C-alpha cells in the first residue's frame, strides 16, 4: 500500500491588497484574490498550489468562489484515496470526470507536483524534465491609467534594474487616446525598453487594422489579443496584416485551442498560462504545439501570488526558447506575502528556487490573517 495516498485537500480564499489599482480593459483591480490549495498525503507530505484569476468572473469562466466550490464538491473527492505520486493518473481522473475547470485543475496539479518534489527532494522543474535556465526575464505591466504616472513608474523600474519590458493595458478607453498614451510612453523610454500592448479583446477588427498599423510604426514590439477570441477569421487576417507580431492570450483556453490556433495561423506568439491549460504539465503541451508550429513563446500570468507564479516559473525554465520572456510579476503587485520567503527578483529576472517542490513555505500566521472569513 502506497504511503503517498491523498488524505485531505483544503482550499483557502485569500484577499490581498495591491500596490495600486490595476486597470485592464474589462476590469480595474483594487485587490487580488488567490485560491490556495493544500494537498495532504499519508506520508506527512503537503503539496501547495494556487488557482487564481482576475476580477471575479470578468476575465475567465471560473471565479475564486467557483474554483473553491468546484474543488471542494467535485474535484477533491475524486482525488481522496488516490496515489499523489502518480500525477498522470490523478489528472486523468479529473479530466475524465470534469470538463474545463482549468484554473481549478492547475492549482491541484501544481500542489501534486509540489508534493512529489518534496517527496523526492527535487525542484518541480526537474520533475518536468529538467531546467535549461535558472531565472526568467520578467516584464512589468503599466496599468495606472495615467501616462505621466506610467512613464515615471517605468523609469523607476529601469533605474532599479527590475524590468526593461513594459506591457501597457489598453482597450478600455477611446482608441485615439489609447494610441497617444502608448506612443508617448514609447517615445519617453526609447530604446532602453521593449514596449508592448495588451488590448484584452477590446477592439473590433475594423478598429484593430488601423491601430495595429500605428502601433507597429511607432516601435511597439508586440500586440496581445487585440480582438475577441471568438473572431477566429479576424485573428488570422490581423496576424497577416499587422506590422507588429500578434500574441494569442484569451484565445487559448485549453491545449486544444492552442492546436487549432496554430493550425489556422492565427498568431505568431502564444502566451503560456498554467491556469488556462490545466497546470504546469499541461501548459508544456501547449508550448510543444507552438514549438512544432514555429510559434514563439511568452510566459504569461493571471497575476497569481508567489505560489502560482513559481509553479509557472518551474514549467517555463524547462523551455528551450522563451523568445518574449515572461510577465511573472504577480507577487510584486501585492503589498502582502503569505509565504515565509518571497520569490527573488534581481537584475530584470525572477530567480527560480532549486529547493524541493515549488520552493515555498506557507506563513501560517499571515495566511490565517488574510484568509477570507
Ligand atoms: C493578461 O491579460 O495578460 C497579465 C498581466 C497583466 O497585467 O494582466 C494580466 C492578464
Ligand atoms: Mg493578456
């Protein structure tokens, strides 16, 4: 009888303050809510994972509350009594019984990987086949909504050598104003920085055609999800016309989505997100599809806290080419930590721990303080 049987799964909703409001096309975040998952095994090992989204139901199909409920009522009972060391069998069991729910599955898969890493004394990156780097370039999102504030924030980040890639969240306002905002920031930063935009699906194709042209002509390096994920034909046309490369983000809600986008030629870059694929192992399947299709890679985020961020990072350090870097800055947007030692950001990079599992320990006192009552 295996000692690594799963005995207990706990889900905890945690509400944390952010350093400033974070303005996206569909929602302005005033705080962030994490779902922390603890998987307790018979051998005394506990794996931790995180399932986090943005703005309740504003961004994806799952909210923190639905993630917790679906794990507690449907997914956890399927795993209790199963062997935590067989992650394949555990995840197949979930996929067989539950459609979608990739955010919830991602947190569970992360926790199983963390537990197995701790059991074997290996970092998650090594369970995923081995890392080819120890750190990842990390972009910062400028999303205060104010041009002058965003320029000052970017200059500060360059000065302290924390970020040299900046992503601007646009699409909520009038297009001409958004374009002026982006061009002003690129002009102010010049060649010291890579400036990119994320429209979060807000434009219609008729608007995006001109806007992508202006962005490309003004030195913007990358345009993320300019139009709706539903408009596949429009995405294909834009990918052919835009002078700046188009990245698919919301268009990828599963590994199967990634395959059909690649087959259609609807983007030249994929944003990889563990939450949208069903975990750190699942996201690597999307990466393999992209690699085979000649599509470049970017390590995306759902603005997770430290646990979800490092779970993503362990997957991303195994990739051969991560041409567009990552945006794993979630912990830096939060004013409070729930782990004993925060991830280290240095010299434009996030360092990925070599300690067993994900490499983090929950701070019980802080977790209790910020857990939703
Ligand atoms: C998104 O759409 O990419 C990632 C960074 C950020 O500021 O928002 C997220 C979500
Ligand atoms: Mg995006």
